[in-house]
């Protein structure tokens, strides 16, 4: 659950960082400022986490939503995998591959501890 709770602040920081980079680029090109890009789905995700923590939903609804969540996550990961090409992985270089391998091992280790 800790990994899930850390997702929201990370997405907000990344969104703010990307927004800053965009604003700098816009100022350089057009000389005007843009609004901050906020990943709104992260705030919605946080709201769903709060609803789940408050145990507002009945157990049957919670189980159904968890099943739908697992299905949706499986479809997203499948779609990402289908878009991946071996050439893209090679182009990313050894540092990116090592980072991916470390993160993969971390998720497996943390996931096995949480069960």
C-alpha cells in the first residue's frame, strides 16, 4: 500500500516539473506564461484512496471494484507490453535497462512482503 500512496506525490511533483519546463519553453518561444499542468487523475486517485480508507463502500462493492481494478491494470500493462519493441529497449541503453531491472526486483520484493 505504501507504493500506491507514494504514487500521488510523485505524479504531482513530475507534473509540476514538466509544467515548469513547458513554461520555460513557452517563455522562450512566445514570451508568454502557461498554466501549471496538474495530473488531475492523481487527485482523483487520492480521493478514491480516501474513500477506501474510510470503508464507505460495502464489502461486495469493494471486491467488485478490486476485480475491475486488477482487470484494468492487466489491460494497461498488456497494452504497454504490446507497444514495446526490442529495438527501443536497446536504444534506451544499459543504464535504462539496469534501472528497469532494479525497479522490477524492488516491486517483486516489496509485493512479496506485503502478502
